[in-house]
C-alpha cells in the first residue's frame, strides 16, 4: 500500500490531468447518451463544469473573465428573463427558466475556457474520445434503424410487435450532427481528408436514414455554407445573422393566415404536415406577439399563452391538418419568434447582440481558413435547428450547443499549436 505521504505528494501532479480526463469522458459519452437519453446532456454539462471548477477554481474563473463580453450579455439576458416573471402568466416557471439559463451559461463558459486551455496531449485525448463517441453513436443508430430498435425497446420494456416511434431519435440525430463538426476538426487538423469525408458520409447517411427533416435541412444548409465560409467567412456570418434578424422581425408580419396556409398546402402538396403545422404555429405566435410587442409574455411562457392549446383546424378552419395539432404547443419551434413572443423587444435585442458577437468572433478567428469554415458550419447547423425545431430554453439543447462549441474551440487546433 502506498504511504500517505507519497500519496499526498502525488496528488498535485494528478490535478492538471483532471480537466483533460473529464472532458474526454464527456466527449465519449455525449453522442451515444443523446441517442437514448438526450435529456441527460444537461446533467452531463453540469457535472463536467463542477468537476472542472473543483480541479482548478482559479483557472475556471479566469476562463469566465476571458469571455467578459459574452458573460455580460448572457447575464443581462438571464436578468431580463427573470424580470419578465413580473408579468408572466407562469411567473415561477419564468423565474426558474431564467435562473437555469444563467446556470447553464456559466457552466458552458467554464467548460469552453477549460477546453481552450488544454495542453496538446490532453486535447488529443479529448479529440480521440469524441471521434469514438460519434462513431459509437452512428453504429447505435444504424443498429436501431435496421434491427427494430432492440436497445430502445429493452430500455422501455416493449415487445417487438409494440410501436416505438422513430421520431424518438430526433434529438439524438441532432446531437450527432452537431458533434460531427468538432470531430471533423480533429481529423482535419491532422490532414486526414479521406477520414473526414468518410465521417461526413456516415453522418449524412445516418441523418437521412432517420428522415429527421430538420436535421436533413440543417445538414443540407451547413455543408455548402461551410465551403463558402472557407473563402468568405464574414459573408456567411453576416448572412446567418441577417436570416435570424428576418425571422425575428419580418416573419411576424409576413406569416400567412389560415387561407394563405391552405393555399400553400394546395400549391405544394408534397410539403409534410409538420411544415403546415409550423406555419399555423408561426401565425398564431405572430398574433400573440402583436398583443404584447414591447415586453413579451414572459420567459418560456409560450406554453401558457391563452388559446395556444386550441386545435389548428378549429382556429384556422381553412387548414387541413391532423385534429390533435395545436396552434401553439410548448414553444413556437423558432428561437427568434420565441425571443419576440416571450422576451419582447429588449430580450430579442440582447439575444441578437449575443448572436452577432458570436458570429463575428467566428468569422474573425485568426486561424487556418478550414477551421473558420468548420466553426461557421457548426453555427449554421445549430441555427437551422434552432429556427425550425427546438425550444430556445430547453436545457438539453443549450447544453449540447455549449459542449459542441467547447470541443470545436480546441480540437480545431493543429498539433504543436499553443492552447489559448
């Protein structure tokens, strides 16, 4: 048995290894975890941040100070979200969401800072772990798709003849698509172009196999825009920002009403019912925004907007759609509209400022062009999904964005580069 004195002497040597080991474990676990339990990504980020804080409190706080502008905007956005509890129809829920958003943001900044400061050896370990995690997630998803979902059925305790909807994997597919960008950066930094292309093909084939329309659109937009960003990073960054700006301020004015939605449906019969449902949600959201244009309804209060649970075919009799579809489910399925609806003008401007700061920062990175391209490809995929699918404040979604950004920030550096 090791003497106590020797164990004490060795302890300081182990502390610098903890951040790399913790990040590597998170990188390995996150993609397959998202396949079966995507909500677990929020506890994963929290546990990772607490581990990093315990291992190097001074370094973690320095990481926060290094991102003072982003931290200030995130804190202001959380503070405004908390203030909306004063007029929210669900005040305690709005206050809780504001506090949770602040906690996730703090955890995300800590993890980003720790990842950025990893020495090369530890960063390589994280990169290998993430590649393994992404490949494992692809294999698990392919197994589930072609073998009647054996693992998910075992977890749920279902028999082979019982229905298990394939849409349950939508979140896992989205996480896979986002984590593929930092995994690709790990390969590109080592000039493994063929392996990068094979990874892109495997991810694309998996995304298309599950027919997750939002992820398919995100993949279809992100890949070409990443190639454009190789040469024109600021053009891509500003185009993305302009698109979000239009969603926030033009879509509430231009969203079609019931008759317009049905005309679109008749003109484009191939459109899936989910797209028609989105149009109805956006029209109802636009009307709700007009009721409270300045201060909004309260953070994450979309679920409590009066009339939101009304079936679409009752609210818009002209629209032909499934009878269970509601005009406003838990959220508007568009982050920009959700900012307008819930946070009003001040919150929307804060969110746009934060987004603009992030996009300009990515476009202005003093790194090889391919690295900027991957970063903006990641941003494109994330924005496409945020503007078409998930709720803006969902903890698992925000945690995914922070983890992906943290991995991408360090894994894009070439061997021999100084961490920073």
